[in-house]
């Protein structure tokens, strides 16, 4: 996470303003490294540099939007197969094209959840990872820096978000941007996101916690029948040893 400067970004928690999110997307464009939406009758012009600064991100790293496991320029010695081994801890070639999260390692499953909620948000079914998501998990696991701001902007301005009734992502991020730009949101209707990704992740991560090892009971020395120590139920072996 630290390699791609995500620590601050994934902890953003803000109310969401559904109408403002709709306006934001209905007017958004990205040209010449500037994001240009219009909200509450006000034109917004945010340079990529300012966008990065407001969200405490970094533009350094590879651009993986619309790139999958098979198209990526891997480091020497790496491939889609070694990527698959990292995600599954299994060298079965059949897993290279696997899209089901349940076959991933627990760590990879947790990263998939973070991606689904924070970086490439989706609605509905969370059991499958497709497109750039498996590659992004691989990069995070390997410490390969990813251009997260470019990924977010490409996702924001992608054609699939133009589908009617489509869930519009990054509501909390948009609220954070509007607050940073000094918009007065006091009279706008807001909702609190119902899913707490952090509680979800903590529940999954508890699987990895081990119960404390049981403490061994003290070993009571055996008593030889007929000895002077074998007498009654009140016999104290430790006292006997000290005599």
C-alpha cells in the first residue's frame, strides 16, 4: 500500500451527497491533465497536480487501466503465471484465467475488497475480479508503484459509467474534493455509506489470528508404590521433593 501512497486515500470517510455526485458525473471531462466537472452552478477546474495534492496521492508509477494480466510489461522473470501463483499460492496453469475471488489467498482477497470499495468501485456481485483488478492486486503485493490518480480519473470518465441507473462511484472522494474547494454543502441532502469496509476487513483478517497456545500443566512426579511418600490423597509431591 505504501508504495502507491494509498494509506491516506483508503481511510477517507465522508457523507455522500447523491444529487451532487450525479451532477459531478453528468458534466465531467478530463482534458490536458485537468478535471472539469460542474457542481451547484460552479465550474470546477482541477489540475492533475492539485487533484494529487488534495488526495495525498502520487502520479508516479505504471498506468494499468484497461491492462490485464496478459498484457502487462512484467519485471524480468515474471509473467502472468507467476502473477497467478502469487494470488493463489498454486502453480496450476488453470488459475491464470481464474476470476473467482474465493480461490485467492486471504491477503489477495482483502486487497480485492479494498479495490472494489475504494479504487475501482463496483456494485452488486463482489465474487469476481476482472479487467485490471487482478493486475492491481499483483502490483500491490509485489510493491510495484501504480499511478493511482490516473487510474481513478480514467475510471471516473469511462463510458461504462454512462449506463442509465449505473451506480456512480467515489461519492466520499467527491465530497472530500468539494470540501477542499470550499463548497457550502450545509443545505444539501447527504447519506452515510452503509458499508464499513474496515469492519468487513477486520472480520476477514481475524481468521489469521491464532488463539494463544495452551499453557502446559506442571508435571507431577510419579510416586513409587510402597514408598514412604505414597500415603493419602493429601500428598504434596513438591513438599516431598524438598525433604
